[in-house]
């Protein structure tokens, strides 16, 4: 199993929770009837699952230390 896959599996739940929270708040604020809210929440669950997978796959390489080291200039002795 690659490092990217492992990082994606670790952060998938957190990303999905944030997407679900945003979608649920939007659903509750925008709908008036309980029938619409029920379908809105079901849609929110489906979309958070579908959007969460590619989003975590895109985000995973950016959480590696190598990515940070490549984009940060090295420390000089006078910086310490």
C-alpha cells in the first residue's frame, strides 16, 4: 500500500465530516419543509462521500513532509 493511499485513508473521515457539516448546514438553512430536508440530507451524505474521495486523494501528497521541505527554503545558521 502506498504512502499516498495510507494518508488518504487517515484523512478521509475528517474531510468527509467537514463536507457533511457544510452540506447539512446549507440544507437546513435553505429548505423549509421536512420532506425537502430529508432528501437534502440524503443528498448531502452521497455528495460528501463522492466528493471526499478525490479531494483526499488530491490533498494527501500535500501532507507529506517531502512536499513541505521542497517548498520551504533551507535554514541558514544566522536564522537560528
